[in-house]
C-alpha cells in the first residue's frame, strides 16, 4: 500500500509505527505539515493516510482530507497500537481491492 505518513510533531524521532509498516512492505511518503499532507492527498495515488501525532490540527486535517477524497482511510496512530494499525490498513486495502470503500 502507498501510505501518506503525517507527523505533525517537529521534534519527533521516527518510531516503531513507521518501521512496522515499512517492514510489512508498505511504501510510506512522509510529510510534517497539514498543508503538505493535503497537497499529497490531492496529487498522489494513495491507499491510506496515517497521522502520528494527536493534536487539534488533526481534526481539521481529517475533515479536509475526507472532503478531498472521501474514500481514503485516515488513521491516527495514537488511537491504534503498533500491532493493530497494520491489520486495519490491510483490511481497508482488501475492501478497496474488492471495490468497496471505507469511511473512517
């Protein structure tokens, strides 16, 4: 899957979540601002968005992402353990391949 990985914390060090996703064969595209994320959502062929920092900006980004591409699954990693997120992404990918859409 092509996943947009949005890290809104400028001081963060890449952690376990992105490593687990890469190890499972997912291609990650990294951005660290909401504006860059929306630009990527508009212009890239993405399968999902993962946001790694929970803040008030996240709610605005999710709303705008869904307005641009309502079929695109969006996950906030603070809401998922490292083991659950890859399973959820794979589940969404399977639904998309079958022609169904998931709204988060």
